[in-house]
C-alpha cells in the first residue's frame, strides 16, 4: 500500500470516526478514568486522556488518577453491590505506569485481547502521544508491517482486590 492509500486509511478509520473525533481536544472534565457496569457483574474501567496536553501519568498527575480510581471503587461499593469484578481492555496495559494503578491480581491476569472492535481507542489511541501529537514512531512501525505496535490487553480482578488497593472498605 502506498503512503497516499495509508493516509486515506488512517483518515477513514481513525481521524474521522465519530467515536474518536475530539480525542485531542476533549476538555469536558479532568477525569481520565471512568467505568460502566457490564452485565450486572463487572465494572468495566475506561481510560481517556481528558487533560491533553498534560501527561496523565506524570509524577504530578498520578495522585489524580489514583483518586479517580478510588472514586470508582467507592461508587461501585455504594451503588452497585452486585459487581463482582473489575476489568479493562486497552493497549495502555502494556505500559508499566498504567499497570501500577491496578492490583497484582489484575496484572497477573493480563492477556492479549483479539476479540474486540477494530475501530476503538483500545487500538487506535496508541498513535497519539499524551500531548495530542501523533506518535510517528508507532505510525511508521504500523505502516511497515500492518500490525499494531501494542496489542490491547484485557485484565480483571475481584472487586474486593480493586477496593483494597484503594483503601475502600468492602461492603
């Protein structure tokens, strides 16, 4: 595939998708972690860099990410007593700074997740740097072999392990 076709593919699949428009300009709030309840048993934890152009995993920002995750643990405990586990899917679980935010049981469970929608941020987000610029190194690697540099990983842990990590007393 020539570079013009590649550019068209990236524009079609990534830059113009309604789901990804505004990834670098999202300023609705400053919470990078959120969740939703999955099949009445799981807390599906999401990450989105809502503080572009700041690094959400800088030394200054890590306490904010931990507070967000603690708030999720409290919210799940108080409003979703049926939840048994926490889980997440992202290419970012390949990064040590990201993994440090979850319990060992979560990190021990991480595995490549292939059964996922190809057009989500779990794949395409890796082509942006935290400041909203394009990660040219990953783009070039992708163009070379047409494989994502970092595969999305899925991990899960008991909700009790998640709550314990953040000092939230179980129900």
